[in-house]
């Protein structure tokens, strides 16, 4: 009976992480396609695929695990717990996720475009080609202006199982 309970909990946890990844990937793909239509006449499907993949992995799956970790580490909605979760999220998760997006989106876009055309992916040396400290600083300022206020509310009001969807 104990093994069945452990298996059942593991299955629910895996489904939660999987579902968060699917939701974030779909939201990202749709929003990227719509924003491209608003800016230009065509949709770059390689870019949409890159956004969907990274959003699935980072904004969805990794974020779901991260949100649970934060909630276990700093439980509750007190001012102290909410402030610590917000600070740790900005200092650890946001810095790494934003760096992965800045590097990963251009590189994965090139990989998917190459695979769709000639099957040759770009050289790994080009991985940091589009990276710049200035872009990362700009992204972190945007993060501070958008997600820090959101997190101050979400960590107090939004249940932990809904946070990955809300932040995606």
C-alpha cells in the first residue's frame, strides 16, 4: 500500500510538471506567432519552435519544479516568505532562465531553420554569437519591472500549482 501511495504521488508530480511544460510551450508558440504576424507578413516557424521548446523546458517544466522548491523553502504568504521567494527567484531563476533564452532562442532558431532546409545545424561555436551583456542587463531590468511585482502578488495570492501557468 505504501508503494502505491508513493507511485501515485510521483505520477501526480510528473503530470503536473508535464502539463506545465505543455501549457508554457503552447502559450509561447501562439504568442510568438501572433507577435510575428503583427510585425511582419510571415511567421518564422523555426523561431516559433525555438520559443516553444525553451518555454516548455524552462518556463514550464523547470519553473514548475522551481516554484514548488521555493514554496517548500519559504512556505506561506507572510511578508518575509513572499519577499524571500521574490528575491531568490529574481537572483537565481530569472538570471539563469533569461541567459538561456538569450543564447538559446537565436541558436535553436538557426538549428531548426537549418534542419528544415539542408539538415546541417550551425556550429556550436556560434552558440554565444548573439549574446551580449547589454541585452542581458536590459532583460533583467524588464524582469525587475514585470515579474518582481507579479511575484509579490503571486507568491501571496496564487496557489503554487497555478503559478507556472500564470508566469508563462
